[in-house]
């Protein structure tokens, strides 16, 4: 439980820090989303590297290194929704949808980074659009990068966007980029 609180505090400070540096002129205001997304991308890559090392050791132990860990794109997305999401947010994605043409929608009905916002007294009319001066979509840039980085290290190039229709539910749309 303590590690979850630390992650939430770290995320809040990262987002606030990036936006404060923009206010002070250190970073262009439009670059904040890119900076947060790039931070998330690197963290996502690192998590997959660590997870792959563990999976490789398990594969060697089971003598199954000849078989592919993932059959297809859908298997990779299921891995992201179950194992990867659980590693970061301590729960699985609530819903995964696809059109079988390279677009996936991951829905988290109680997204951890938004539950704190939606539970507070400050969640009135203003908080539905902005949290401490930061738009919700901008607040989710790190997580979009996290997903994109994880997929990148699994060999999938993608574009990830976030949508919040009602707090604390969140949808992440993943568009697979065909080579």
C-alpha cells in the first residue's frame, strides 16, 4: 500500500514539476505533454525489460524457449492489460476491446491516478476539466507513454491517447502502427 501512495505522489510531483517549469519559461508550454509522455515511454520500456528478464528465466526453467511467448498482437495487448497493468496499478484493465484492425481500447473504470482527483472536495464543476491548473488529458500523458513504451519493447509501434468521460473512469486508445 505504501508503494502505491509513493507512486501517486511521485506522479503528481512529476506532472506539477513539468508544468511549473513551463510557467517559469524553462520548457515551452506545449512541450509539457511530450515531456511527460517521453518520461512514461522510458519507464514503460524499463518495466518490460525487467519483466522480460523474469519471463526468460521462467522459460529457461520450463524448457519452453522454443515457443513464442506471444502468438500475436492480441496476446501482447492481453499481457499489457493483465500483467503490465497489475505491476503498475495493482489491478487489471477492466475491459479490452478491439476492431481486429489495429485499434484497441483499454478501459479502467477506477483509474488509480484519477480516483484521488474524483474523491476530493475540490471535484466540483471546475475539477471535471482541470486539476490544479492541469487538464485531465495532460495529466494522463505519462500513462500514455507508459503503455507506448511497454508496447515498443515488445516490438509494437503505436500511438496511445487517453479519454476521460466520467471520473475516475479512463479509456486508452492504442493504434498499432503497421510497418
